[in-house]
């Protein structure tokens, strides 16, 4: 600082010297050469000092600039390092976030593709129902064939020999299994026990048991026979079938046979649903036990279907699994299975409706025939 002040004073003196230059030696009437020489020497010395001062200042400024540049470079390096650190931190955070998101997606995928316990139970129940339906259809078909032969009074059936023989065969069979009070009192048969007395006339024989035991099958079949056709008309055969009257009766008999066959088919459809045709699944057996049904391994189409519907409507296992399902996909699968089950039941209903529609058509046809006979009698042809 002292150096800077000295340099400033010298510079001021030099400036004054330059502004007020010395006058000629003769200006004051005495010799001023010595003074001028001294001033010149002093100016030379001051110039030297100024040069050194300038050098010192330049060096100082250079040091300041160098230090400043180094400081800025260091700060820049710090900033670069900070930027790199922030990038690494951001990259690390991104990697952690990506890994977490990937884990969430993987867990979601696992939930979406995991098979729920109820999916397996629904599949087992559906398969059991379909198997039972196929076998029930076989039962109905076998009954149809047997009853059609009886209806048509085919050979080796009771009415082949005549309607009286058919009626007697029916009575004999009834007396042997379903003897009632009046019949026993008349001495025609021995009174049957309470569960069998008149069972061939009791609708509960067909509808009550969820699955038939062997005696239940006989009672249901006998009730259906009593309901639809207890005695088949006598066969038109021999000379009767070759006569003109017999020929005229054949058309009416075929129409009768067709109507009775349809009626039996509807009855056999209902009966076959209760026949033991399938092995119940574990979940169905558990549901039967909860409902107080006598638990058996063999079930019917009726029982298997009812148990499947009931276990989803009131079963705690299905409700608990439904509440615990981890994703909406599992719930949607359950809804889809319920919809499939509903569609299957609607399809069975549709098939039965087709048969009942034919029965209605037959009743209309009978009424049409009766109306034609009442209001427009057919003319009798002249055979002469």
C-alpha cells in the first residue's frame, strides 16, 4: 500500500512537471541549467520507479488473475462434480423406482395368472354336471325305448294279447308292491308298508328324492307309468289289422302312440335327472353335509346341479375365497363361471320347453279333431 502511495506522488509530480515545463535559463536572469539537470535526473529516476511499480502492479494483477482463474476453475470442477453426483443419484433413484415398478408389475402378473382354488372346484363341479347329464340322457333313452314298445303293444308286452291282459298285468304288478288299504281289505293283496303304499300314484315318488336308490327308481318309474299310460290299448293285429275297420284305426293308433311317446319322453327327462349317474366332488359332498343331506358318493344330475348352485349362494368356503381373491380377474372368472352355469341351465330348460311345446301342439290337434267331428261330420262313402 505504501508502495502504491509513493508511486502516486511521483506520478503527480511528473504530471505537474509536464504541465508546467521549466522556463529557459535566462528567464529569471540567472543560470537555471543546474536546476534543469536536477529535474531531468529526478524525472529519469521517477520513470525507473514507475516502470518498476508498473511491473509490480502487472505481476500483482497477473497473480490475482491467476488465482481468480484457478478459483473459478475449482468452483467449476466442484459444480461438475456436483452435477455428476446428482446424475448418479438420479440414476440410482430411477433404477430403484424401475425395480419397484417391475416388482409391482410382476406381482400383478402373478395375481392375474394364478389359478384360484375356486377355479378348480368350479371346473370339477361343471365336469361332474356334464357327465351326469350325459348319463341321465342314456337313462331317459333306455326308458323311452322300453315304454314305446309297451305303448305300441309290441310282442312280449302285456297288451299284445289284448287290453284286458294289459290291465290285469298292471293290477298284478301294483298289488305286489303298492297294495293299499281297500285292496288289502278286499283280499286282493297284502298291505304294503307306509313308504310303499300307493307310491305308484304319489308324485313325491318322482320328485322327492334328490338321488334315487334302487327302490326309488322303481317307484318313480311306476308313478310315471301310472300318470301317462297305466294300460296300453290292445295291439291291432291278425284279422283286425287286415280289415277295413282295422286299416282305418291304424292311423289313429299311430297318432296315439306318438302322443304317448312324447308324454313318456317328458316324464323320463324329469326322472333321469334324479338317477344316480355321477360321483360327487369333494366340495359337493361337503355342501350336502352342511345341508343335512345323507352323504353318498353317487349323486344325480339334479343333486350335483343343486349342490353347485347352493354352495355358491350360501357356502362359506366360496364366499371366503371370493373375498380373498387378490385381483379383479379372479372375481371376473367367478362371474363368468356363474354365467356359464346359468346358460347351461337355460339350455336344459329350452330342451324341455321344446318337448312341452310339442305336447301343447298335440293338445291343439286333438281339439281340432274333436271340433271337426262335432261341427263337420265326415261323409260315409258309398261302397256299392
